[in-house]
C-alpha cells in the first residue's frame, strides 16, 4: 500500500481512508480493469462475422490485455495472498465470468445448429462457456509465465490454438499418426509392479 500510495503521490492514510485495506484497493482497481476487459471482449466479438471468429477475437483480446499489463492482470484476477479469499470471491470478477459465459453460450448454440455432425447435449453444453473461460485463463497464465524463447508461442498463434481446441477438440489439432502412437499410461501401483 505504501508503494502504491507513493507512486500515486499521496499518503498511505489517504488510500486507507478511501479503500479500507489492500483488498478494498484490489476490488476497486479490479472493477475498473474488468469493466474495460469486458468492453474490449464485447467489441472484439461484435466485429466477427462467425462464431468461431468471435471466439478467436475474444481469446486474442484477452491474451493481449493480460500480456500488455501482466502485473495489473495478476493483481485483479488473483486473490490477495493474505485475504484467504477464493479465486472468484470478487463480485466484479464473478460478474465478469457470468457475462462472458452468457456471451459464449449463444454463439456456441448457433455453431452447433450450423454443424449437423455435432451432437447437442443440453447439460454438458451449459458447462462449456465456463470451461472455455477456465481453459483460456489457465493457458494464458501459463503462457505469461513462460520465458521468452522458441518454445513460447506468440499471442496470435496461442489464440489460434486455443480456438481450435475449444471448437474442434484437442484431437483435431494433433496429426492422426501421432495419436496412433500415443497411449494413456497409468502408473502401476506398488502391488502390481
């Protein structure tokens, strides 16, 4: 709080008067940043002509925002270390996830209706938007933590990959001969060794 107050050219007591504590400051900053993120995601989706392009645009916008200010991203999306709060305890973050989930549900319904080969199962489909958000978030956060180098994809390539995973499944992104050689290996227990 002292460092933030100093950077804002004010005193720590002023911050405590307006925000109460670090968690209060985090909530206030989170509300502003999350509202901006939501606006940018909505705008990205509006510009797209298909459901797939809309999802890709939203994933790309999310990754760009996180990469442009990684410290702010972490500050508003992670609970304060000393708060003991759950990840979605912030009302603004929870509201953000609800709004983005609703935005994703309708285009996915449209996409499935356009694709006769796809099977629509109502209950699992209802879970897809929140699962998609979890995948984008987890992949984005891991990507942000990757050191620069040849193994770190650029944001555009990652957005393409995540979109393919969400629309086509991960198997569609892996060549068939690779899948044939891959098997699920379950470690044996000590008794079976």
